[in-house]
C-alpha cells in the first residue's frame, strides 16, 4: 500500500491580463502599440558564485538561477509544494521510496527532451552514486539508489526515513551529459541564459517553449540582474530609470516618489551574529553568553531596519510557524550580567575580536557597526574587517577561518535544512558548534513523521542552541522591494527567489 499524492494544476485565469510589450520598461512610459521588446532590470548585491546549481552555495545566485532551472517540485508563496517537472508522486508506507511520474513534452533550453535519465543523472551526481565525490553531503548520507522504470518514472530510494525529503525534491534538474552549466546554463525554466558579464550583469531571455508551471509563463522578454553593491548607486539608478526593481529600506523608498510601488514582507531569514565556537575566547560558553547579553537586538532593528524586522532568539524565523519556538529562554540585554560572565571566563577587562563582514551587504555592515558600539560597553573591542563576497565564502563559509561575522541565512522549506547546520558533522557548520545531545535530537527529528512530535523536538533543539549561546540570532529582516509601477506580479517567497516568470507589464 502506498500513500499517493497527485498534484493537479489549475489553469490560471488570464482574463484582464494583457500582453504588453515595452520600449524599455524602465522609463514607465510604454507605448502600448509598440513592437519593441520588454525588459526588466533588477539590482542584486552579490556576484554569482557559480552558474551551475550543483556547485553554487550563494543565495542570490540561486534566487536568479531558479528562473533557468527547475526541480521535480517547486513551492508557492506560502511555502507549500507545487508540481514542477513532476506530474505526481507517491511515497511508500515505510517512507523509504519516493516515486515520481514526470511531465512529458518538457524541453531543456538546448532543445533536448527532458526525461527520467536527467533526474537520475542529477541525483546520482549530487549523492556521489556515479562513483565520484558527492556534491551534496546530505543526499550522500541517505540516497542509495535512483531507478528509472521508464522514460517518465523515477524512484528515489533512501536508507532511512527523512521527514523533510520533499524539500530536497526542489533541487535543480540538469541535463544528462551536458557539461557546460557553469558557463552556458541549460535548464527547463521560464528564462534562458543569455549573457553573464562579471561584475556587471546576468542577462536572461524568455523561454518561448516554456510549459512547466502555468503561473510562471514568462511575459517579459529580457531580464537583467545588475550587480550593484552600493546602495546609493542603486537609488540613483532607480530614479534615473536604469533599474526597475531593487531591495531598498523604508527610508530610501520614500525618496523614490510616485513611480514605484513597495512590495514588502518577511523573508523567513535569520540574520545572525555568528561566533566561531572553536577559537579562543569564543570557545567558552560564558563568553558567548556574555556577548548575547550585551547585544541589544531592538536597537539594531530600529536603527538598521527602521523597525521592519522581527526579533529572534532562534535559528528559525516565525515564518516556520509550528516549528518555531516562541517560548525560548533567551537573552535580554543585561550589561551587568555580561560583565560578570566575562569575569568568570577569565576576561574581566574584555578582549579584542575581529568581525568579518561581506562588503556588498550594507545591512550587515550597519549591523556590525552597532554591534561594535554595544560590545564596547562590556570591554570587548571589535575590529570590523570588510571583505569581498567571494573571499567571505571561501574563508568564512567554506573554511571557518574567522572569529565572528554577520550574515543572513535565507529561508528553507523545512526546519531540518536550517537546524542541521549546527550539527557536528555538517560540512558547512562554520559556527563550529558541537553538541552530542543536539546532534542526536536533530537525527531523531529527521525520522519522525508525526508533525506535532517533530515540532517539539525542533523546539528543544532551538532552546539548546540558546542555552549554549551557539551564536547571536538577531532578526528576520523584512524585505522591501521598490517595483516600478509599470510592472506587476512581484512575489515574496519563504525561500529567496527572484521570480521573473510571474512578472507582468501593467495595463
């Protein structure tokens, strides 16, 4: 007996939506009779780390490339799974096999037909089942076989129950035998790769043959993601007409005038003041607790975000709903307590530490400046080190060569994908946090299919991270997009995704 879940896609009602082309939509003065192609320009703050989804770990890169590549499943703005390359799926009663029926008639941008061999190639490559080193450690630990009974059927076989495995079914599917994904990406998505100019832009063009997800049928002919790290330059480009969409704070949005609409919402993101638990003196729990007591999160939210953020005590956002522990015993600002803890740890006069921040994220830079001021009150001298994004990824994220950092971890569809980052054996546990009890609880939660029990375990894990002061969990900062009034359909998802397929030109 199998539990079966079949998706049915409802055809989107297109009444009232006109196809309108634009003579460079940036001006906002489209002539509805023009035959010129439409273009949308959006600012992004970081350079793509790799255009190949298998080799990329950067959030903005993924957010752009999800327009080019698709998974077996996708998600809607509420975080619910929706069909993408899969028509339907079944899960065996033991939870160990996921069987997918694939959609037929889908083409890669190369013109080749998508089929089960492409799914097999993707998952075997990621899990190391092809004889090579795995590219995804989580998949490598649980995926033991990929079988293709026919051209449009795939079976993913696990060695253990993973209650959050569906989130891994949103992984980008790549074409079997295609070897140029890093330089000439080739997916099935609503937009095709056109050009990448390092340090300047990533350009995509409409996929005229797209048919996977009805609500993401592309209308805009060309999309330009412009790489811009200077927030003032972004504002100037919006005002001059060189940009159509950008993330701006509330203060700056008010300066844009009536040509823009604000699209705002929670990101399901955790902005974290990450502490390297393996370096002195941060390897002492009392020191990490002292830092937590010294940080005034509300001051950061009000000063940096003008109040547009939700204070956190956990490595989960309230957007995770039932999984989020809103009763955590955390750290209210208490300078006296912080000084006591430092003295107990052997640092009565404080110490000096380096705070490494990627130079392309103004929000994190501003946060770092406030943290520097706050920690001075307990005798901790903070030296801020700004580094290029690529250097941050290499030194901090990949190799944990740092003392502290401020960064945002983007939303995930399953709490396991967030909280697993703090397990001892997780490849990118750059916090270097290690706790056997925590590891055991995370492993237990992954195998529990009862959602109530699973949620309770995750809440215990969140409290454990707080007790150990694994890092400082600051806020879920709201995202605010300035969108030119000539464009509609901008969506905010629980996973960072710049969904260009849903954009439309206003009538």
